[in-house]
C-alpha cells in the first residue's frame, strides 16, 4: 500500500494519538541526548513541541544495533 492509499483510508481529519520516533545509532551505543547530533536534538525537540501542541503524545525509542567494533 502506498502512502496516498493509506491517507485515503484514514481520511483527511485523521490525527494520530501518539507518534514514536525510533532511532538507531550505528555505533551500537545507547541512545542519549549526549550522543545525538545537535541538529537532530533541535529537530526532534521542535517536532515534539509541535505535535504536543496538537494534542499528540510523543515518545522516543532506541533501536538496538549490534556493536560492530569486534
């Protein structure tokens, strides 16, 4: 199903109740605000504020990635 078909099924007035940003770091390190690029931190904060202002819950989840240093 393409994005346009999904939008047609949901309708123009659809608003999600929750949005989850899932982030994986190539380094295999745990996701923290200290190891996320500054631009990414700012973009994520702005998006979260805009969504919360519309009544949408926002969460951030770390996607585990294998440690490639071995």
